[in-house]
C-alpha cells in the first residue's frame, strides 16, 4: 500500500514537472489569446459559434501550441546547466522528468504539430517545419549569440499570431500596430530576463546584451525601447472608434511603462528584475484579456 502511494505521488510530481517544462500556463494563455484575437481582431464579423466550430482553426491553434510546447522542452534540454545557476528550484522540478523522456515528448509534440498542420492545408506544413527548425536553431545556437538571441526569441513568440493572420488573411493596419506593440513589449521583457539571468549567462558564456554591454547600457537600451513602444501605442490610440473600450488598456500602458523604467533604474538587484519580468507578463496577459473590450463601446 505504501509502495502504491509513493508510486502515485512520484507520477503526480512527474506530471507536474512535465507541465512546468512545457509551460502549461503559458500555452493556455496563448490558446486563449489566439481565439480572442480570431474573434475580435482577425475576424470581427464572425460570431463565437463560427470561431469555436471552425475545425481548421482548432487544428491550427493546437499545432502552434504543440510546436511551442516542444520548443520549451528542447530549450530546457539545452539550458539545463544554466538553469541550475539561475533557477535552481525550477530546475529541480522540471528535471524530475528524464532528459530522454523530454526528447521523446519533443519529437512527439513536433510530429503532432506537423500532422495537424497537414490536416489544415499542405501549404501550412513548410511554415511549421520552418518554425520548428527555428526554435531548435534558437535553443541550440542562436541563444548564445549576441543580439540575435533576443530578436529571434521575440520573433518566435509572435509567430503563432502571424499564423492566425495568414489563416484569416487579415493584414489591416490595426493588426500591424498590435503586432508592433507586442513585439516591443516582449523584447523589453526578454532583455529584463537577461538582466535577471546575468549570472548563469555569464558562467555559461552566453553573449546576451547584458553580458556584452553590462547592466547600465542594457538599462539605457531598455529605456529607448520603452520610448519606441509609444509609437505603436499612439497609432493604436488613434484607432479609438475601432478599439472601443480596449482603448483604455493602451492609455493604462503609458504610465505603467514609465513605472517599469523608474523601478528598473532605482533597483538593481536580481529579485527586482524578476518582479519587472512578471509585471510585463501581467501586462501582456491583461492585453490579451482586454481584447474582449473591443465589443464594448466607449
């Protein structure tokens, strides 16, 4: 009986470890974001019944989710030694699952992504092949390279929404402004993450902006990126009639980003960088949830 209980507990811990490894919470957020974007931005004239019962859209959403999940696994595999330094508790949890099983799941998830993409259309297969290869290339090589690591990581993060754009063939200026805003916010978050992970990156010889230029210059680059973010924000605020009540979200981001910069310059410790990283995550999640406000007039 005791052996059975221990077996169940170990199995539960491994499931939790696998969920953490594939960032199950992030994948859930991405799925919700894709469906809200599909309903209110890419196909605003459709209703929820049309969106939810669109089997090709469902397969496309799950194909991107499986590819991203596989990307997290291969990233964990290559980052194991660095994570031991930067995130020891997270490392201990995620590596309750063996490296061989993680690689098996990586292959399985990518296969499922390609099969689903093929069921959507054979034309989407090259897109997903390139995406899967791009994730592997980033994890294996580009992540250690100067500057390309940040830009490539952000491109990979935004690509799932590009897949939805291609599916609905919606290339409006509003979509471009949203994409530009998201790109810059994710890039800012990624650079703050480099400051947070400085110690492990330096030990493992990762050529990040923080390692190459140091803390002060990285903060100057971050401040400049925040200023750049106000360009798509201004363009989005000009679309007041289209955004409806979501317009308030972009108003809110202005003082929020100023606060991020203020905290960034005043508090140089790693714990603060973790807080800033999480605050930007919260801003992104709030932006996703606020998409529904498009249906509510000002």
